[in-house]
C-alpha cells in the first residue's frame, strides 16, 4: 500500500471513528454513565500506530 493510499485510508478511518463516536453518544444520552465510558476516538491512536507499523514493516521487507 503506497503512502498516499495509506494516508487516505487513515483519514477515512478517523472520519468513520468520529462519526461512530458522535452517533453512540447521541443514542446513549439516556445512559450517561455508559456514554461517558464509550469513546471510539481513543481508537484513532491505535489505528494510526497500526498503519504506521504496517507500512514500516512492509518497507523493511522490500
């Protein structure tokens, strides 16, 4: 996967995570305790790190 494709994929993934986070919090406003503990945006760093290491390992193999 090229760096350009990787960047587009990461941007799309982050947008999806933000949308999911917003929807979950809107739907779960009746259960504030649960909504406070659910935060999909924390997955952004995990996704970014995973994409970085995947790209790094693929470059090392070349």
